[in-house]
């Protein structure tokens, strides 16, 4: 007989395993009703509803009205559940491997110049939506803050922190870190784009792709405009094969 598997207080690991099982069933058999999930996993209806509600609240699952077969009966129509793209991400994607393979192919057939061109095009598209706001900021520190806000909106969890000699632009997340570890041209293009947007020479001090806890870029507040006179520097270099 199905029972409610709500664990006692402190048993969050068990809850996590059950939620993982519910999510996996939605991935493998969805769209599927809550009753079918309960029967398949031998859980109570209350337990299944709790996990489905949590997945929906986290944006990992969605619900829709089940197709009708025959005349509509009394009561609420049955609902079916399925995973969203965010829900499927918990089971992993091959996007990183695909991106690395694509860039390797590009490097082999187009050379490093083609890889650098791709990297520049990518970062230009990434920053295009907020470039005007960054450029319109009146002070260098305000420009750095605007750039941090733009990066955060694009998923990089960035902050602009004052330092003794300038501003440290810290990105606490990098969606392409695994790819950038193999192709540091992505980091180099990003550094160059930051310099162009901020209108000053910048220096990349650390990157997640190299194993650091954050991508950190130093932005000097008292430096002249190096936009056209100097290439920005970066500490990221390709490892020897």
C-alpha cells in the first residue's frame, strides 16, 4: 500500500532522492499524471503532489490539462506534468562537449584567427543589450557597476567592488567555464570587450576556467583612455598540449 514518504526532520537527503526519482519519471514518461507517478514510484498522492509542487515552484516542471477522452466528467480535469528545460538540466547536457568539439573543428579548419573571431562575436552579442547604458555612465566606477549589472542579467552573477587602486569586477559564475578552460580565447575576448566598454585598460586577475573561485578583472579608476592605444592584458594562456 502506498505511504506518504515525508521524512522526519533532518532527512533532507531522502527527500532529495525522492524528488530526483519524480523528476526522472517526468523526463522518461512525461507528460504524466500525478496518479501515474504515485503508482509507478509507490508513493502516496500527498507525497507526489509535494514534490511536483516543489519542482514547479523551482521552474523545473510544468503542468497542463490532460487531453480528454470522451465526455467531461465532474470535478477538475486531470493534469499532466512534464519537465521544463531547467528541469532536464539537472540530468546533465552534452552542450559543453559539443561546444568544445565545434571549436576544435573550427580551429583545425579555420585556424586560431577563426576561433578568436568567434569569441569576439560571441561576447559582442552577449554585451550588446546593455552597452549603451555602460557607455552612458558618467564615472568609471559607475561604468563598472553598470557592466556588473549587465553581466548579472546575462547569468554571470557579477559585482563591482571598490579596491585601493580601482574597482574589482567579480563574476561569480561562468556558464561557459568548461569550454573556456579548453579555449581561453573566450576569456581574452571578454577582457578586450570590457576594456572597450569601460574605455580603459583592464587586467584579468583570475578566471573560473583556470580553477579560481571567480573571474576577477581589475579596472583602474585613474588610468587614461587606452581604448585604441593599448591592448588589454589577461593572465589566461592556453596550456601546452
